[in-house]
C-alpha cells in the first residue's frame, strides 16, 4: 500500500492476489471471498484456492500491477479491503473490494479498477482517532468452505442415424445424450444470513461516533438503524462477524476506551451489545477464533481466551507477546501460535491455560504471523517483523513437538505480513519509512515491491 495525503490504493495484498493476471479480466470470479483482516476468523492470511495462482503459473509471464486508485476520505489510513467476488446486480457480474476510511465507505470494481460507489456516514469530521486504520467486516464462517473446483468440460459427441431417421433411441435415452452425459454441477454452500436480515449480505462498519452500522454492500444503504456500540472517539480495528456476533477491538493510545474487546449481536434488526472486556495491558490487535468460536487475544503481557458473546476471559499463557494470534487447524487438534520477545510460542487452542512450546527466533522478533497447509497436509507457519526497516520471511513446519525451521527469504525493506495463495507466498516489501513514532510520524518512504515465493 502506498500512502500519501489522498491515499493511493495500489492493489493491496488482498486485491493484488485476487485479480492481478492481466490476460484474464475475471481471474477470481467464483473464487473465495476475503472477509476480514487476515482473511478468516483463524487469521491465517491463506487463500486456499485460486484458479490463476499456483507455483507453476507464477513462473510464467502475466502477473503484474493492474491499476491504482486515490481515495481522499481515508486520511492516509485505509482499511484492508474485504472482497466480494460473486455479486450479481443490475450492472451484471461484479467483483467488489470494500475499503473504509474514517466515516467513509469505498466500493471498487476490482476487475476493472473503477469506483462502484462511495458513501459518507456519521459525523461530518472525524476526530483525532482517524489516525488509526479504520475497519470493515462481513459475515465469516468458522468452518472454511471447501474450494470450488472448475468443472472439466465434457467431450463433444454427435449421434445420428440413417438419413431422415433422427437419433437412435439407445443414444437418446440412457446413451451419450441421456444418463451418460456430464455429471450435474453441485452448487456451492450459500452464505447463511442472520435471521433478522432480509437484504443482501451486509457489511459492518463503526463510525467515529461509536455507532455500529449494517450496510447493504451493493448500494451502501443502511439496513438497520445504527446503534451505539463503542464509546465515541474510539479507534476500532479489524471488525469481524462470527456466528451472528460483531466483534471489535479498540486500539491503545486513542479514545476513551482503549485496550478493550466489544461484542454486538447482529442477528436481528435491534442490534444489541452482549459483552465487553477491558484488558489489563495493551491489546496488540484482532482476536483469532478456534472451531468453537472462542476468541484468543494477544496482550503485551500474555494471551487470554474469551467466551463468545459474553467475553468472559481466562488467562491462557503469561509471556511477553509481540504478535496477534493465528490458529493452525489439524485433523483432530488446533494450535495457537503467537510471536514473543524470545521466540514463537505454540500451544493447544482449547481455551485452557497451557505451557507454550517455544521456538527461538534468531536475529528477529516475530510480530506478524501467517499459516497454511500444503497438498500433503503439512502445516506451515510464516513469520516476519513488520515493525523494522529491514527483514525477511521465515518459514517453519509445524509438528507435534514444535516448529521446524524450513527456509528464510531474502531480506526486504519494511516487510509486511505475508499471505498465501494456493502454495504461493506473497511477501510485501512496503518500503515504508519506519523511523517515526506515534508523536512524530514518518513522512517519507520508497516504492513498494511484491515478491511471489514458492511456499515449499
């Protein structure tokens, strides 16, 4: 992402991998959606399948930047986009990317790189918390939907009898034109909407006055009356809706309620808060969810497990944490992984207190994690330090006994969190100037570069 006073969106991580093959305009049509920061409730940053991105195809020409767009209302801090790749509206088939700024919503046709619409909500002017990244989220399934596989084309057959006799009956009924034809196409599972929602799949945002808004993504209209969710002036980060509950984290150093997690029931039009949790120390970012819907939250001094909706908290591990959590899902178990000041910690993701297994990190601090599985079922964990001016991507294999180092990329300028698409690791060298502080922000930087790495 390149940022200036009017913020140019240059195919951010989610946009880039979902539509960057120039020879094909509709590269992601029918593929998976990107529903929240890091892609899913487990915060894996993993797109499990894409028809145009594989290690083999990435060795061929055709991948590159398609477009750039300026959005004046984001105050230099646009949200990470969420993707809706299968929208069918009165303008035809559309693949949409939704990006928010303080009190603004931008919707972009990312196949073509043109605006679809933009809307302004809430107060006319955002407060000082506009310096924090804004957030947008939509319904996210705890169980990843299996990838849609392209249907193989059936061979072409023609069958005729003698002149003027038409098609023989054994071919027309139960033959090549009957039961032996191509197998029927199986529809993908439909997104289940909360029972009170009767319009198209909603997106949710929180404006600077603390109001939660349920918005029809295809028009920007509000489906429900906004409700007070957060204290006015809070800086919400990384919204997500899981099992009909909207969760938000308020970031430190801004607003009247920092370092807190909030929950809002969105199952009916009378959206209502269900719980809030105030952390005893600084919250590092968004929670990750296990298969039961338990939230895991990283703070500077330890990991907490929060119950869905009520947000009742249980300490899981006391350690100096440096990253938000990710959940690694196996056949019969789940692991929780976080970066710490003395390595990467791995523990069961069951919500109970645990003693982490730690893998030392030599020469860097793991502040951003991603995870994916390869075709053989091997679990991979990727780590980088997204706070430093220089760094690399470090890859590990996950085993029952801990983390096994596998490979390290070349060093890059101001790295970001890597994302994985069908076995390809996309690593962003953001080029950002990271010499500034909260009180003296950086004012310069270099161009950004995206690297595509073979995940194995």
